[in-house]
C-alpha cells in the first residue's frame, strides 16, 4: 500500500507526542487536554495506564490520517470537489465527537483548512477530467475508424463472385462487428445500415446465382436424358461401325452439355455407360477373330503390370516418375485387350499412378511457400496471443485483480496448446 504523506495542516496536528495531551486518572479514566480544559474520553478496563492511553492516542492518529489522506486526494485532482465538501462535513463531526487523545484543536483546524485546499486544487481536478474526456473521445475515434474499416471492406465485397470465399469473409467481418465496442446509437445505426446493406446485396446476388445454376442444371439434365434414351436404343444395334461412331458422337455431346447435379449426373451416366458397354461388349464378342491378338496383349499387360507395381513403395520420387512415364508409353502401345479384363489391369495401373501423383503432391504440399507462410502466420498470431494474455495477467496481478489474472492465464494456457499443434504443423514443411 502507498504511504500517505500528511498535509502540513494534518502534520501540525501530530507534532510532538499526542500522549502529552492526555492522562489516566486513578480510577482508570482517560482524559484529553483541550483549550476548554480536560475531557474524559473513556477507559480501557483490564489494561495498564500506558496501554489505555496508547489506545486512545491511536484513535486520534487514525482520524488524523484520514484528514491527511483527504487532503492528498484533493491535491492529486482525483476527487470531485462536491464530494470533498461532503467529506469535510463528515470529518468535522468525527473530530467533534472523537474520544481520542491528541491535539484536538490542531486537528480541527487542519479540517477547516481543507475547503481552502479544495478551491486551490479545483483546477487540477478539472484538468484531470478534461484529460479523461479527451482519452474517451480518442477511444471513440479509434473505434469509429475500426468499424469504418469493417464497413468499407464489406462494401468492397458486395459485388464479388467468389461466393464461398466472400461469404466466409463477410461472416468473419460480422463476428468482428459483434465484438467491437459500441459507439453512440446514431453512429452505430448508420454504420450498421451500410454494413448490413452490403451483406444483403451480396447474399441476394449469391441466391440469384445459385437459382440460375439450378435452372442451368435442370437444362443439362434434360439434354442428358435425351442422350441416354438414344444410347439405350442403340445398345442392341449390330451395325458395329456406324453405331460405334454414333456412340462416340453421343459421348462428345455428353461432355459438351456440361455438369448437372452430382447425384443426377451419376445416375444418368451409369445408364449411358451401361448402354454403351452393352453395345461394345456385343461388338467385341462378334469380333472373335481378334481374340488371339487380344490374348497376346493380355499376356503383355500381365507381365508389365508386375513391373509397374514394382515401382512401389517409392524410395526415389524422380526415378519412379521417370520409370513410370516410360512404362506408361509401353503400356499404351500394347494395343487392344478384352475390355472386361483390361479394367482390372487399368485399376492396378491407376493405383500406381495415383501413388506417384500423391507422393508428388505431398512433396509439393511440404514445400508450398503459401501454405508454409500461412502456417508461420498462425504460429505468429498464437505466440502474440500468449504473450498478450501473459501481459494482461501480469498487469492484473499488479493491480490486485486476481480474477482477471486467472482468466488471462487460462486463456494463455489454452493458446499454448494450440500453438504447440501449430508448431507441429509448421515443422512438417521442408526448410
């Protein structure tokens, strides 16, 4: 606790030994000497004369300290002048009714000097209030700037067509708006109107976009149904060459129609492919004379797929890619193989290709500078958050706010856990 230095008026009341202004009678009654004569202030049964006198001296000193404290607060500009006048009135009554031992006249005089001190330091109080008002206005100006930034960014996104990214960003801006300090009612209402208008404008455009997309997907579905219907009619055709050409044309038309709804596309594609497979299966069955060549090709694929699969597991990515490219060229040159048998080999071939691509993507991911930069930024933000909460805790400790200090340390502890995970993720990137 900061030591209170008595004002000159209060100090004058404490000059010398306050005990010199009192005595203890033979019956244990304690008296204080005043300009009007002695006055009994009480007794302290069961104690020695010295202890009794000291007890009433302490009561005097306690009130003298209150006088000194009030004067010090007035000098610092920390006390409202009207409150100081109320405190003076209270101290007058306390001095008048004090049962204590000390220079009561000097103490009463010190109290009467305080109103003069109030007037002398009224300017200091008013200056302090003005400083506080300026700080409050500066804080409001800063809040206004921050909210204006949110509004300006929202307005800049109103015409965006990056539906997912912009929608997420506007949600983040809304979250930031919710936690931002409030301004006066009119300012907040004006800014919110601009912010809300921008969000609504984007949302309306997004809904319109996806409504148009739904309409387009319905159009795509109708076009694909026509293609499927024709393919199913051609499935039993025995005009191998002409029908094969038509199926190729249907496939080109299928690709040109674009994408529809994922579920509908999958069902229609399954029907289309089933009809196409039915035709080509029958066509291949009719071409028995090519069985010998396809059987030979099958043997080649059987041998080559083993060589291709031997590239796994990958120990040297570059060498594996080079070997796979060469084997892939040979694989494509083998020629026709029975469709139903080749599918299994293609699946095995694709599995090896997928592993190589996955390894290449993993290497890229671990060297991607943008991803690494994001990971570094996350670590930096969490590190700053931990340091900030630790500073808040230290400041709270210094001001005696144990609850706030505990909450800040808990927040710092939680973010250390997140920071550890973020650092693990960052460590995965190649240096």
